């Protein structure tokens, strides 16, 4: 609210972004908000299986899912759903949870006790909504210097509809849901059934399909057959409740500067 602050660039929760916007807007401050996400990973049958599986495991559970760009809603074509589910659960079960300084650890602790409790409550809500816990769903006890650490097992849930609370609200933890889809239209309907629109990943070897899907998903960042790749010269930001404005490249330069028109008369103005 300080009058000398002319612009605000914020990365954080949608709730905090709304608070900032409510204060900044009446003062006509420029704001750029990179907020939450409930990002879909759309998986078609035609892809490189090993590359996809390695990347989707990472995009689901990197940093305990505490990255706004993590893919927390996995949409899998019906023809490969059971195969994918079996392989994905097996791979996630191999993730070692523990001391982040231990080279063998693949997943560390939740950032705070408050957030730890929130994630566990979200898992409880998923059960209440009728979800089936395929893996995890509980806290884990740390050891050594991390005996009081706030650890949660990688959690995979299926059996929930696209509009349930679990699939609509950002959890920001090691929790993902699985849904099947029949065709592109079904995949798009489920992918876009969200108040968020930060990022999406699409897995297919069909370049025409990739372009078609990328153009229609309601997300500001779309990765095809990859995740978390970024050129800092390109715009970065989301649609809908995932924020306003763009970071990176010319968009960032324009935000952190202000255009001015200076007109100088050279000689007589008559």
C-alpha cells in the first residue's frame, strides 16, 4: 500500500494474490501475479513410454509436489489406463522419502506443520468423496536429524470425478489423481474443468494432435512430451485463477518499465 511502490510482481497462492490485487487496484498500481495451479498431464497412447513415465513421475512428485507447475491431475487415454496405473504406482512406490541431504532420498518434507495438516486433510477429503487410495495417503516417520520431519508418502488416487473438490482445489503436496478419457474432446473437457490455468503437459507423437490440443487447453504454459523446460526469453504465466501478467522476455521488461511519449518541436511550430 506504500505510495512509492509503483508495481508489484508476486508469486504465491491465489488467496494471497487476491488480497494484493484488492489493495493495489484502487491505487492503480501495476500488478503481475503468478498464482496457483491444478495442472493436467494429458497422456495419449502414442508416446515414448520410458521418457513419459520418468518425466510424469518427476512432474507429479518433485519437491514433494510443492511446485506450482507440478502435474496433479493425470488424464490417461482409456486404452492404456490400466497399464499406466500399474506402472505409475510401481514407480512411485520406489521413491525414497527422507532426509533431503541423503543422496538416496527422492522426496523430502512438507514445508510447514500447517501445510502438512492441510495436505493430510485433503487426502481425507478425497476418501470422503469416494476416491480410492492406490498408494500412500498417510504421513511417514522420519529418522535421525529428520525424526520430527513432516513427511507424507507419495499419494495416488483414482475414482474421482473432474468436478470434485480434490480435482478442483490446489493441494500443493505429493498427491495426484488419475482419470481416464475416451477421446480428445473428453480430455479437453476434463483438462479445462478447473478454475486454474497455469500449465499443462501433453504426451503424444502426433504433432498435429499436439498443436490441436495445445491450442485448446486453457493454460498459459503448455509442454509437449516434456515438463519444466523454459527459455527465460518466453512469457511465463497462467490463465484464470492462476494469475495475470507474464514474467520473462519482453513482457517482463514492459512490466518493470513505463512507457513515456516525449515530443520535441524542432524549429517553428507554426
